[in-house]
C-alpha cells in the first residue's frame, strides 16, 4: 500500500481557508501546528512529505510579509517556525505535537460550548428541564457562539424538555429572586425587586406596569442574544405573571416576608442596645425596607411588627406615597427620569425610561425623540469603546485601557462589555497593574544591563507604561554587527548578521540598497538572517535593530552604496500644511493635486526623512483619510508626513515633510 500523499500546496486556498480562520480567532495562540502548516492530524505521513509541506508554507509566508491584512499574523508565525518545523519533520516530534493538539482542540471546543451548557444547566436547575419557550433564545445564543443547529439539537437532547408557561407560587418567587440577584451582578447594581427592575415605584398601577413591561420587551429584542437578554426575558415573563396577570399585592406581601427576615437581626440588636426601638432607628429601618422594594405602608408595617416581637412597640410614620394627579400616564416624568439617568452615566436606563415615555404618550414627541437619540448614541459610543478594550488588555496596554475604562465608568456605567464585563472592575485591575509597574520602574537599578532588564520586565507587565518606555528609549539599542551577504538557492541572497548586544525582544529590519541609492524594505525578523528573493541589481544591504519601537544606528553590508539624493521633481511637490492632532486622529491640509502621502512614525526621535529605516512607514490615500476622518495614531512619539506622486509608474516622495511631536 502506497503511503498517503498530500495534495499540491495552493497558496490562495491556504490564505482563505487557514490564515483567515486563524486571524478571525485572534492569532497563533488560538491555533495549532497542524492547522498552521495545513497538515492532517490523524493521517500518518512520511517525513519527506511533511517536510515538503512545511517548506511550501514557509515560502508562502515569506511572500505574505507585506500583505495588508495578514502581515502581523505572518510575522508572528515566522517567529515560531524554527521550533515547530524541527518537531514536525520527525515522526516522534509529530506524535508529541499531535497529542498536545488533540488536547488543545478539545479544550477550545469545550470553551465554545461553555455558555450554552451553563444556560442549559441553569434552566434545568430552575425548572427541572428546558421550557419550550426558552428554546429559541437558546438557539440564538448557540448561533452567536458558532454552534450549528445539529450540534445545538444534540446538546438540547441531553436535558428534559418541558412545555411552555410560567411557574407559580414559591417556585416562581425563588426564580425571580435568583434572576434579580444575577442581573445585579451583571449590571453592577443591586436590583431588589421586580418594581426596581422596571424602575417603577411599588405603588405603580397595573396599566403602568404593563406599558413598561411592553416597552422593555421591545427594547430587549433589539439586543444581541446573550445571558443578559435571556435573563431579562425571564424577569419580564415574571412581571407578567405576578404584577400584570397576577396580584401585585401578593407579590409585595411575599417580598415583605423576605425583608422581615433580613431586618429581624437589626431590630433585635437595636432593642438590645437601647432597650427600645427609637423613632430614629425605626425610620432608618423603614427606609431600608423601602430600598428593598416595599411600598411605604408595608415597610412601616414590617418594622412595627418586628419591634413588637422584640418587646418594643413603635409606630414609625411612613413617608406619604406619591400619587400621580388624575391617574393618567405622565410621559414627561419618564423623560425627566431618562435625562437624570443620562446625567448619571446610565444610557441603558435612560433608554428604558424613553421607551416607557413613548408607550405612555402613544406617539413620538420631540423631547422623547431627543432623549432616545442621546441614549442610543451614548450606548453606541460605549459599545465601540468596549470593542477597543479587549485588544488593549490582551496587549497589556493598561495605560490606554485605563483611559477608555474611565470614560466608560463615568459615561456608560450600565453598558457592560461583550462578555458582561464591568468597567469599574477592569479599571481597578488596570490601575493596579500600572501601580505595580510604577513601583518596578522606581526600583530599577541606576545603570547597566540590569536596568534595561528591569525596565523590560515593567513593560512586559504594562506594554505602554510611559515612564518605562521613555527611560528605555533613552538607553538606546545596540546595533547589529557583522552584516554579510551570501548566495542562496534559486538565485536568492541571504543576509546574515550578529545579534544586538541589547537584552529583550530585538527585531531587525533589512533594507535592499539599489545602485541608485534607493532603498526597499525586504522584511523584519527576530532571527539573525533573512533571505532576499528580489530581482535586479543590488548594491548592498542595511540592517537596523529595534526594540519596542526604538531603533539602533543602521549597519550596512560591506558593498552597500550610500543613498543618493531624491529623484528630480520630488522636492518640488507642495508640502502638507496644518498638521495637527484632533483626539486620536492626525489631520492635515492636502496640497493641491496630491492624493497620497507617506506617514512616518518614531517613538524616540523625529523621522530623519521619507526613507528613515528606524521609522514605521505607512502610505495614506485621500479617500481613506476622508473615510476614517484622519489617520489614527498612538498617543506619543514623533510623526512626519511627506506628499508623494507617481512619476513614470514609480512612487516619488517629497523630501519636504510636515512634522509634529505627539503629546
């Protein structure tokens, strides 16, 4: 029997099928060697067949170094290539990697089902099975996690199926209590009762409760399927069963029993100390009972009964209930409540009040529309900010994350993150990380290699720590040495050098020098060699070491030619004017007839010119500039903008650029 043979490597198919999937999941950490090199996990292959595939994939990566979408992913994959390729080339190494890969894939699969399984188990715990009216919501939750209908149905069959309809009696009260507690944990604010959940007083009439419930149902249907949406659906169903179709008084009486048990030790302690329940203590306890969801009369009755049990009868005077004149819906009060919620930084609460105002008014009035739009814009801004938080935290950029989280906590405290994260909790964690990095920088040795190592450790914990970045930039980076060029197979050239003496994550950018002095970036690597498969005459190569954005002096191969002056006509281009920072966007005035510019960024010093090898270079078109409203840039460093044009099919960059130091 012939050994298995892999199909010919197809670079385009690999990009669409493998690189796209890895990028969508978040990068190499969410993949495995067999997926990365497009190898079957459970099919034994001969060593030469695997080696050929590994080489094909590596060669394809080299061609994708400058791909606009996959450049970062390919760079990360190249950094792990040597270690993984060595193991994949032998049968024993592949066996070890296969065992690890199976375990990792099982773990990822379990994580994908975790939220659905938790929801199913919670429903089974509460109802003894899965109610039929919960199935569609669960199906939406599964779809959001990438689980298809067949897998969802298989998961659902593991649990008992129940009919529709709300529960009754103690069971539904326990369900409501648990649901309110869980919602409070998600939103970061206690929700003591169904009336508090609706943001209505306990004395609200049945029609008001119905209108608020209907408005919240519409609003909740607009949310993405997640745990909070399912929880709110449950609570709104309980509102219908207990406060709309049922007896609201019976619900408040049951709530009073819970409050009575919670306050009994407090009343006993007060009587023990003072030998009586003083009017002041009684009033405080009445306020606590009202905060727990009771109306003033029931709150007063609960405290009076507990005082009588403790042998100290007292009759606290309850606050008079607020009665709406005429008993008609007052949509203006809901608008006022919505505006108050916006001032308090709670746009979701404001949206609920606006929806209730709309239901009460029976139509849209300008004040309702205005507060609706304001709340929607604030919630949308918060959701956009939340999308930036996870990448910042994943990159350990706690300084930038803290600034975003501070705005979220102040302006959108009731808008949780995509996975229910609380802005205040994450802000506290980022501030703690910043404080620890501050202490590490202060404790760093005064000089020498040990100081660099200490500053690098601080930056590993907080990648954008300003003081550590500035002090490390001041120390500089030792250049590479001994740059040589050797022939490589297929007419290519291999550039080799001796590593920088500086500690830490040093990368090397290699530039090809043409006989006319122009330079072209070949690529970047963390190793000490890079192959150049480019064609045409070459005068030499230049290697620039960099560490965390700080570049070393450049080192040239012995045959490198000095750069020549810019091409004729380049300096004649009109310069960019009005260069300024607007928020996190760089903006400028485009010269007449100019449709492209080259932007260079350096964290340590102003870019020396349009070909500065130590700078990060980016070409920006005027159409992209208009779409993005400017160019997003980091919060610190130096930037230069050079206009450019096309001459004889070649991009010519002006030597005159506008420069700005970022704050």
